[in-house]
C-alpha cells in the first residue's frame, strides 16, 4: 500500500463552518470543509462553474467574519451525478486583507497544532 503524498503547496485544516457567498444574483449559504490561507473546499447546493468569482464571508466561530474575494478553481466530478449531496468546489482566494489573512493563518495553525509562518500559508 503506497502513501499518497500531499500535493498542496499550503497547509490545510479540516473545518465545518458556514460561509455566505455573494455573487451578482444574490447571497447563498454554504459550508467550508477545509481551509488554508490561500483557498478552501466549499460544499454548496447551488452549482457554480470554474472561473466564477464571488465575495466570500467566512463565519469563523469566536471571531468576526473573514471577508474576501474568491474564484472557483475546480468542481467535484460526482457533484452532477448525485443531487442529494452538496456540490464540492475548490476555491482560491483572490483578494484578502492582511488582517483577514492573519486571522486565517492563526486558525490554520491552531487547528493543525503547529506554527507555520503566515507567508507559507
């Protein structure tokens, strides 16, 4: 049995937090499944397409919301086959303030039980 190597460049942490997605049509509630300082896996019942851009408001427990601009990088293939499950989409963060980035860096570090310099997130 081979060990699969992590291909991600930045550390991620598993979480289950609500997120508000705002696009030109309106606002949608979804859930973040995992998070890094540069992107996230979001589950949503509303389908998005790669390259779609929107404002993201991450509802961080015990903190103020983290606000940023994001873009869909990829979609979970099985999403279209099973409408009972929320769609998974990988998003990359396009624009984030230093304050919000530091907040995400702290959260990832705390959840992973390690200290990673913010520039590595």
